[in-house]
C-alpha cells in the first residue's frame, strides 16, 4: 500500500489545524468533516482531474464529438447518487439510526461468525482499498457506496431496490471516484493514475471516463447507459463510484424504487415494512 | 487466470452475496446473486462490502444451498420479530408478518437463533411491545413474547453486569467483543435469563454454563458473572441433594457442603475425600445407566471445583472417565475426556498426558495423540521423555509393534530411564522375544536397586508366556508381598487380574475367585473382573451366578478375545441365554499377541461345525508369542488331522510328544483323548480350556 502524506486542514470556525482523519474539530468541537472530500479537493488531485478532463475534451474535438461531449458534461452535472441493494439489506439500512435494531444486528453478526468459525480472522480483514482511499485506517467504516446515475439507471448486480440519495443531505460529504475501488485495488494494487472529484465537479470525472465512448451517433437517450455500464460480472461493471462519508439513515434517502414483481413471499413483507417506514418519514416510494 | 478454489464460502444472508474462497483464502469468486457472475474480489473487499458475511464449509452445491437458505431464514426471522416491535410499522403489516413468523418459529433452530440474539441485550425504550403483548396470535409467537417480556429485567441486569466486566482481566485476555460473540453463539445469555429466575436456579445452571464455555474462557469468569447476576434475585428453593454415597436408599442427609465447613482446619483433606467419594459414586451411576442422575451430580462437582480453577475439574473428569470405561461405558468415557480437553485454559503438560492416557485406554488413538502433542507444545522440556514414551506406547496399543520398536531403538541412553526400558521390555514380550524382554526388566531392577513393580510384573508375565505358570504365580505373590501398600490402585488391579487368571489356568478356582473379589470391591462394574468371575462360575458349575456376572460384564458388546472364547463356550450351553456365536472372527481385529488365540478360537468353532479343513486353515500363518497358546493350537491341529485321518500318528510331531509327556495338564488330557479318538470328550476338554486360557 502506498503511503499517503498526512494531510492537514484548517477549521473554518476556530482556524486551528488538524489532520484530515479528524471528522470534527478537536479544538472547538464544531462541524463534521469528510476526509474523502478533503482528499478529492486536494490541489494535486484537482490538477490531475482537470488534466484528464481537458485532455478528454481535446480528444473529442479531434473526433468531432465535442458538442455531444458538452451535452454529456451538462447532463452529468445533474446526475444523482444511487445505489441498489436487496430487500433485506434495504430494510436493515432503513432501520439504521434507530436504536431498536442496531445492537441486535451487531449481535447477530457476532453470533453467526462465531458459530461458523472457519478460521478467518475477521478483525484482520480490513478493506485495504478503503485504507488506501482514505490514506489511513481511520474512518473506513463510515463510507457508503453508490454510483452516479442518470434517470435512475443502476447496477442490478447488487439488488433490485434502488435508492436515490438526497442531494441536500449528502453533497457536502460525497466524493466520486473513477471506477470500482475494490476491483481497481485488487487488479492494480493501488489507485495511481485514477482520478477523483468532489460532488460539484463530478461532471469532470464523467467526461474523463466516458468521453471516448461518445460517437457521432450518441444522443441524450444513450447517456444513462454510458454512465452506468453493467458488465458480465459485477467485477466488470463500469461506473463512477460515489463515496458517501458519515451516517446514513432513511432520511438521507430522496426516493426508493422497487421492482415488486420479483419479490418472494417473505421479502414482500419486508417491502411492506419498508414502505411503512418510508411513508412515516415522507420519503418517496416510486 | 484460474484460481484454485476451496470448499469454503463467504455467505452474506442479508445482501445474499455468496463467493467461493480461493484455497489460499485471499480471493473470493462471486457466485450469487447472479449465478453467472464469476468476478473475483479480494477477500477484504468482499467482507467490507458485505459486512454480515460468514465463512462456511460446504462439500456440495446442495449443502451450500441449504446453508444459504437456513442463514437467510434465521436472519429474516430476526427482522420480522423486530418489525413487530417497531412503532413505525402498521398493524396490518405486522399481522402479515406475524403469520410468516409463526411458521418460521416452528423451526426450533430459527426460534432459538432469534432468542439468542434478542435475549442478549435489553430492549430500547423506543421499542413497542403493544402488538406482541396484546394482538399477536399464533402459539409460537405468543410463547416467544411471554418469555421475552418476562426476561427483560434479567436481560437488563445481565447486560449491565457484562458491560461492567469489560475491563476485568478475565475478560480482557480474550477480548470483550470476542467473548460476547461466544456467549451469544453458545446461548449463554439466553440460558441465564430464561433459566436463572432465582438464586437457586442460577446455582443449578452453573455447571451447564461452565461446561459450555470450558473451551472459551476461564471458568472463574463464569462463576463471577453468575455470582453478580444472582445477587439481587430471590432466593428460590434449593434442592436437597442426598449425600453422595453408594446406596440410593439412604435417608436424606444434611447438605454435605455443611460438613466441610464444620472443621475448617481439615477442610482440604475433607474436600479431597469428599471429591473421591463423589467421583466413585458418579462413575457408579454412569455404570448403572443412570446418566441423568450422574450428569446432575457431575454438574455439581464441576461447579464447586471450578472456583479453584480448571485443574481439579480435569482430574475429576479423568478419574471418572477411567472408572466408567472400565465399567464398559466407553462412549461416556469419551465424552468426559472431551469435556476435560475443553478446559484448555487450565491444562498443563501432565494433565494433557493424563487425558491422553485415558483416550488410549479406550482406544481413541487419534485423540490420544492429539493430547500428547498438546502436552509437548506446553512442555518446558522436563517431561519430554515421558511424552515420548507415551507416544511410543500409542503405537504399541495400536498393535504397530515394528514402528514402536524402531522408535525405542532411536533413543540414546535408554538404560538411564527405567520407565522407558520397562516399556521396551513389554514390547519385546508382546513380540514374543522373551529373552530381550527379560534383559530389559533385569536392567531396570538393577538400576532401581531391586525395586520396580513394573519390571517384576514383566518378569512374571515372561514366565507365564514361556509356560512356567507356577513360577509366574510365585512372582506375582512376591510383588504383593514386597510392595504391599505402595502399589497404585490401577497397578494392583492389573496384577490381581493377571494372578487370578494364572490361578484359573492352573485350576485353582477358589484362589482365582478370591483375587477377583479383592478387586471387585473397588471396581464393582469392572468388565474383566465380571467376565472372569463368570468363567469361574461356569467352571465350577454355578451357571446362574455366571449369568449375573455376564450381565455386568456386558459380554455381547465386547470384542476382546477373552469374551469371544467365553461366547464360544456358552453358545454350546443350552442354559445360557446371552451368547450369540459368530462363526469366524477377524484376526486383524486383535492385537498381535492375541491373534494366536483368536486363530485357536476360529479353529475351535470350525471343529464344532466338523469343518476340519477350515480348522487347519485357521491355524496357518499365525504367530504365537505365548507357549500355552502355541500348545493349544498344536492340540487343535492334532484334533483336526486326527478327525480327517484316523491313522494320523502324533508320534511324528515332536511338539505333540512333548505335550503328551509333560505339557500343561488340561492340554495333556485333551491330547490323550484325541490319541484315543475320543472326540466328544476332547471337544468338552477343549471348550473347558477356552475358559481357562484367557
């Protein structure tokens, strides 16, 4: 794992400095910070992304697809963060943040692993990709994953319940990354050469990644499928990975969409329960 | 790239993701939810994205599918139960959920899985019990609800105590989180909060909980946790246990623990005596098949001894296991030894060796070897020779004499170790090399200045094997005279059995019986003792009494050669109801030194069936390490040949001549009957000899 130089930030309130692994100011106790966003906004990363972005547009100029690229760029400025998951995972996600459930789910996990007990040292299985991504092992458990999407396109490998995140509650703590970090790390043992962005500049990473796939015949209708490409295996999916830092509850959702026809009898009850809870929080059910 | 795969899988019952682990354990090949998926991820990435993943081992697709289904049902049942407590879920949804949950709860595995989880932490204030207490229908859900609501105060108490022990040294050594996982997985929290409603109830639980966690943590942690827990509970009614003595018809006595504290100065001695009595009584109950009662008393003993650490518990378990195996309950002995091994925190080299020896005695050789190897890892070097000797004895116990001999021959300065040298002597003896055996024993006696009962007994056995029965008897009598009260009880048992057999062989039946009576007081359920008593009764015409001893010896279950010969004889007796005859026994089922006699048994069975060709075949290619067995085989061979050819002349056979002139008297008589072609008498004499020889 390559070493990342310890980065520092300055608190906007008290003006004192701290390492970016801190999620709140240790001096004045004020706002929450997102290390992933700090890293994406690092000047070196910005420059790297900007270089890729301009190079991609220059290439489009040569190919004569600049206008289409500009349309794609504009569309991606309004892309949303979505993630897909199975019904039961969605239900447990919806229950996160309520004290009824979290302790019991943690106990169940401990129980299952103890009972199965096939010699894995769970404590040592820390996701190396996340450590590399954040530059340290701090906070790796606070990352949620999604992908950038247009018109609700999603990666069906992960499930058929699609959650769209609320931009208001997430934009300040989201970063975007060029591809599936788990797969990239596994295949390349690092992230060198790959680009990341904050939420505001997500269009640049989209263009950097997908501009070369645009051709003269590409239209607006093609953009969603270009932005989220489902591969033959989950490992082959191509997309812009979104990293949401910090807590996520049902109120972090903007909407949830189900494919109801696919649910078995047991799962249908979970769906009913999820809908009840979403309705209680005024979250859209599509 | 082809990745070598294993039969281990990562299964997340919540996300439904499944992957197969590579054989190196570093990568996961995705299998589900998309069955066509074949992508590969690093294991840490898989676990990071699927935090509820567990690792399972499955040897087939069906087994994997069943595992996935069961994990899935368990996790969804938990979700359903929690939904019934969620105030945001509407009643109409809860009603549908309750119907499904009722079905799921009919599976006890699922029912108790959910209980294990939700009984491990108190219900948060925001949870709502209204639906489950007022509106839930379905017997299983109502039962669950009642137990759940009733247990809440105790759950809260236990949870607070357990959290408070987070930094206790007994906890930090393993880790609070890991221990929590163990407690939940072993249903400890559930057991305590559902069964421990009073102080007395908690005390009764202690043994069970201690056993479950023997492999997990120091038993003192359990004692501490339960002591804290029961403090604020109502007293409850304590059962009056009888003082554990021999008979069940004694009147109830005072709680025997009170006896111990009356004389505190002698407490240690009293405790030891008391424990010894309990051990004998518990073993006796197991021997009689009163397993439930035995287990209850055993729990008590374990609970009490656990307060002082694992060592005493382990010793008690080994002691009981030894007695129980002698009484023929091998399966119980095995279980007790397994339990002893589970107290890994308290075991040291010597205790592991002791457990290993007990496993060896019940012929669980793999477990014995495991114990010796564990002893080796803990040893600081001081017990290395002893461990080595026990491992070699394991080869001997398995009948692998050549291997054992090669291991002995690798030892330098073997003459410096009397224990090792006697072991070698015994091995030589079993291989029929009596000269080298005697040399070993004499060397040991020289080193020990003439005092070593094992060497003396080895010499006695060598005499017996060479046919000098009366000398062997003298030697055994000398052992009892010289060593008197210094003999270990187990050694005394072995020597008296051997002496009794010699008396029986030389037809001194009353003396044989007298020796057995001395052992039977200490080991009333001893299989060997009861079998030999049965033989003596048959030889002296007391068939009814023989019946009783056979019942105690559980003869039909035994496969030792002594029992096989007994069954062979009894199958001919119309009065005897227990024996069932197997035409042929496999020689390879017996240790090498017993195969000669096993061959004789098969020959005898064939002669009874008038299959003389088969009788001769049974005696071919068999090696005899005992003169008496060899002579018996010679006589049987003579019988078969004589029966096939009435003109067969014994004078052509030097061994037969020797037997007829000065051989062992019962065989001499048999040979004479055969020489006169009195075959019926010869069969009777041969059958009688079967009762004498083993």
